[in-house]
C-alpha cells in the first residue's frame, strides 16, 4: 500500500498534515509519497494512479488533519468497500462538513449533496460506515482492482468533481463506495490555491455550468432515489418583501432560489446581489449585475442577508468595517422529511 499526500504548495497546511499523520499512526508497513499538485487535480490523480496504482492507494490532500485511530478504523473496515472515504469536520470544530455525498433531486434539479453538513457530531447517531454516491476527494482509499478497471480520471471534473465522475463509473461497474463514520478535519484549501482563477474559483456561476455538463454526460436521472422540495419560511418571505433596500451577500443557489420564489412580488430596485469573488463582478444573476463587495456603498441598504451557509461569521468579519446601521441576517435550513425549509436569523454582533 502507498500513502500519497498531494502538496498544493501551501507549506503551512502540508506541515500540519504531516505532523498529524506522524502523531496518529504507529510504525506501519506502507510508503509515504509527497506529490506536487498539477494544474488540475484530475491530472495529479492520473499521474498517481499510473505510477502507484499497482497497489491499493491512500490519497490525501495536504489540507487534511488526521485524527487518532483513523488508520485502525480504516483497516477494520477495508473489506466492506472498494473506494472508501472518511467523514469530515470543519477544522477546530465539532461541526460536520460531510458524511459522504449523495445524488439527490431538489425541485427536479440534480445535485450532489454533502450529507449532514453544518450539524454537530453530537446531534448525529454514531455509525461505522454507510454506502453513498461519492466521498470527499481529499481522503480516498482506492483498491488496486478498481484502478486496474478504471485507470484514469476524466478531466471533465475541472478541478472540482473528477473524483465523483470516477466513483460514478466505479458504481456502474458494481464497485461499492462507502464513507466511514470516523472524522478527519478538512480545511478545503487544496484546490483553491491555483493561480488560474478559473480552476480555483468557488464561483457558483462557473460551477453550475460545469456541473450541468457532468449531469448530462454521466448521470442517469432515473436512478436518483432521493427527491427533495425547497420552501421558504413566512418570516423570510416577510423580510425580503418588506420593500426595504436589501443586499444579498452571495450569488449562489440560496439567493437564486429565494429570488425565483418571490420574484413576482419583488421590486428589483430594492434588491442587489454582491459577492466576495472578484471574478463574479458584473456577471448577470437574477436579472441584476453582481457587485463586488468592495464597490458597494453599504449605507444605501437597510439590511444585508448572508446566504452562504456556515460562513456568516467569516463574511461578517469581511464586511464589518462597512456596517453602519444595517440589520444583518443569515439564512438557515431545516430538513424535515423530504422538505428543506429556508429560514432567516438575525446576526447578533457588537461593532
């Protein structure tokens, strides 16, 4: 078995990753290789599969922090899956980033949903493993039998979903994808350091286009087992339709859904959308042009609604010097059976 760490060029992350590896494993019989990230993650992985795929592979991004007994947990369950991943936490927290990913249909649109994102570990039932459609691509155990059948990863993923496409192909060949109920910490930075903004961008507009191509090419929509509907709370509707000047921070799925649900009653003169991504500046979104947050005159707005899940504190810290009298809100979601309800909460802070 070979253990591969992909070095994205962020030395602080790489050092933390290696230190945590040393601290969490006993002397064991595998080689450790550190491989430089190429232009695309898919290109990096193909080089790894070609060079080391004659054995089972453990592949990790350098933004992973290992936790005690991770290897023991993996070895105890290695025969229960063919591609195996780990559950993930946001670093330094007990907040779940994902417990694997499942294909779902949300309002008849296909999505790859990170299960249990944003929940506390203490609120979840413990589990050893579960079968899923995909696992976090920064922590993979791939058996050599899979590699011999599928020796390459498609470049269609464009630095985002190459691992998913690979797992999709594996499932179609009868291989089992599982995620373990053992948590690692994941910074989510390993593919976000590319000097090519298109490759490293988190832009929803860019990723939506790439994902649509993947859905059309690889996914059998008739095989989607989970169907979900989204709705808005009455409180959220009331605030958005209050005829006050509102700035939505985040040009993504949540802002788009709120707009589409309420557009027949919305006065477009009262709303704007902004982004922290310079590459989204001026792009058309919900019949408005996206504004880069540094170009905004914040005093023109009565309220700011942060629509990026789990990042309300981070975003508030970015814009807090611009805040004068505005009310700051953020969006939450509750899953009740097959319904996702978006709600709104006031962000409490001291300037």
